[in-house]
C-alpha cells in the first residue's frame, strides 16, 4: 500500500497524524509525498472554524473525482470525522474510512475491512500507546491529555474530542525517554487545557501530579527544551509560573488565550474568568519570569460584541503587551451554544475589527521583538532556510530565526546566535561559538539572493 496523509488543524492533529502514520508504516505501508502516487489518502481534519471544514470539502471533491478514474481508498480522521456534519460530508464524497479522534488505533482494522469502516468510539488504549519517535527530527509533540471539560459557548472541540482524559504520568515519561534517546531537543506537551492536567472532571486523579509538578518532572528528563500548549486562564495557577521559572528546561514562553478583553463578552463566551483575573495571571508570570514571551488567542466579532467591547480587547492588548497573537474572526459552528442562541455579526464589521487588531499586534510584535536585538539566544535550527546558505529555526520564545550557515554549524541542531535584526515576524542572527565570537560564515552564503545584504533590509 502506498499511503499519503494530509493534515489540517492544530498541533494535536499533527501528533495524531504522526501516530497514525507510524501505525501505517508498521502495517507495511510506504508513505508517499503526493496524492498521485497514493492508493490510500487519509485526511486529518479540523472543525474549529468554517474555513478548515470548507478546505476538507474541496480536497474530498478532488479525491472523489480521482477515485472515479482509478483504485483509491479515501480516509478521513480527526475532529470533523466525529461530527454529524463530517459524517454527512463523508457520505457525500464517498469516504471509505472514517476515524474519530479517539479511534485512531482502529486504522489497521479499517484497512482490512472490505466495507466502509466508521470508527467513532473513544478507545482507552490510545492513552497507553507510545508512537515511535519521529525520524530525523529535533522537535516532537507529546499529547499529555485529550478532550476538554470546558464549555466555551463558541467552541466545537468538547463535542469533537469529548471530555478531558489525562494520560498517566508514567506513559508521558516513557514517551519522553524514547524522544530523548532519539536525539529530540524540543518537546511540546499538548492538551486543550494543560493546566487542568490530572484534574479530569474537576477532581484530582489519584497518583497524578498537578501540571506544575509534571513540568518539574519532565524538566528533569534530560530534554533540553520543554514547551506546552494550550493553557486555559481558568485553570492557570501561580505554581505553574513558579515551576516554569525554576525549571531551566521549560522555555520562557506562555500561550495564554484571552479571547476578549471585555468582561461582558467573556461571560457570554462562558470563559469563567474576568479581565482582572486574567491580568493577575500575567502579573504572576512576569514575577516568576520577568522576560517571558507572551502569546494569546483572540476572537473578534463574537456575537453581540460592541465597539466598546472591542476597545476593551485593544486596551487589554496594550496592558499586557503581547509578543504575538493568533487572531480569529468568530466563526459560528453548528452544534455550539453561541450558534444556537446568538446572531452572527456582519462579516464586514468582523473583518474591519480584525484589521484594527492586526495593526495593534504588529506594533507590539515589532516593539517586543526589538528588545532581543543584540542579545544571544539559544536557537534550535531545523535545517536549510528558503534563502541559499542559510539555516532556519526558532528561539525558546518561538521566534522564527534565520542565520547564515557557519563553520561548526552546517546543519540542524541546538546553537547560540546573536540576534542582529528583528522584524515583527522574525529574527535574523549570526551563530556564535562558546567564546562569544561569531562563527565564520560558509562560502556559499548569498546575502543578495536572500535580500539580506544589510540586516536593515529586514526591518
Ligand atoms: N483549548 C484551547 C483552544 C482550542 S481552539 C484553549 O482554549 O486555549 C484554538 C483557538 O481557536 C481558540 O483559542 C479560539 O481562539 C479559536 N476558536 C475556537 N472556536 C472558534 C470559533 N468558533 N470561531 C473563531 N475562533 C475560534
Ligand atoms: Fe481543530 Fe480543535 Fe480539533 Fe485541533 S482540537 S483539530 S483546533 S477542532
Ligand atoms: Fe474549546 Fe474552550 Fe475547551 S476554547 S477546547 S471549550 S477550553
């Protein structure tokens, strides 16, 4: 079998795709790079907004055409697969295999089945399953919990991924060991709401550490960099900030989605915290990690959001001074409370507010990134950059970095770089050795080709 996978959505989906891909390989499949070469195409889907759903529809449309001309098995997995909406789409586009986010280990049975196979039950074995480490990669994801116990009124995730189930710490540490042995340098712990780790349905699970304790445990694993996503402010506690500050391997990067700066909107979203409470968390983070890089998620144009509410979001942005933000236009999702109960705002109004927020984000990112100019940062280089003679990677704070290849640092790895220029989106730097001196650049460096003849060209 020649199999090809297409992945949409968040990092949890990337982890799940890796898991299923390793299953496919163990079943004897060859993974191929394009649909043309494949006799099995599996799409990992996202349902969080309308756009990723439209994308899946269009890809499935093409696949159905292709299937009419040759032998092709079509599979659909992930969040959309779990929804009635996704199942209708699957029927329409003649999908053969459908696997919900809890049924990924059914892939073997699905491929053996001569009939259409739909696996939609959550199987507990998934929690004990340790996928092999990614081959030749320095970065890996590690899912520490699945599902979500919150009920934000706009969000489809609790429906697609079910209630929160934390993975046993022993499984997490075992998986971490396999990653360490494989040479992985950076691990991102994943969950919809990692701060609630070990507290499924709100109750503490016997034998499970809290998230802060887990951070200290994984911090001692030998992996040089630990990151995590996503935090929910409701479950954020000061001991998480303290554990981060005290655990050198845990990166000084916090992604704490606020969604809105208006208490009125936060209540309608059922986010379970106030603006003031959120700002307390930010203050705690800054007490324990004065230089922390702060990122957030913001939804603009939630139903009923007034100009005044939106101003509250803008002023919160200024008050926190975020390093970066993922900004979304509210997308009504069938099956969510806000879809049922509230009227969507006009598209133009939502777009106009998003544009104003983007201006704010760019101003702040430029300002916040500029503070790194001239500093030395630990960079994880992944490999060749788009521009000749360069490597690309990222900092502990998740800033993308480009550096010229240098003697002693020709390929992927963990290095130190002096940041020579910053933009709102990225850093440009030079690699330095243990003595603090710049490493000499390899001869195939082509500054003109990269548009980098002067670092100022980047600004
Ligand atoms: N569990 C995570 C986020 C999951 S979804 C958390 O709460 O932090 C990722 C982001 O998508 C959310 O933070 C939110 O900003 C956005 N999002 C979720 N549902 C949305 C919707 N219906 N419309 C627009 N954005 C949405
Ligand atoms: Fe999309 Fe949410 Fe599912 Fe991730 S968990 S794939 S963001 S719907
Ligand atoms: Fe969604 Fe809120 Fe959970 S955004 S994933 S219901 S924390």
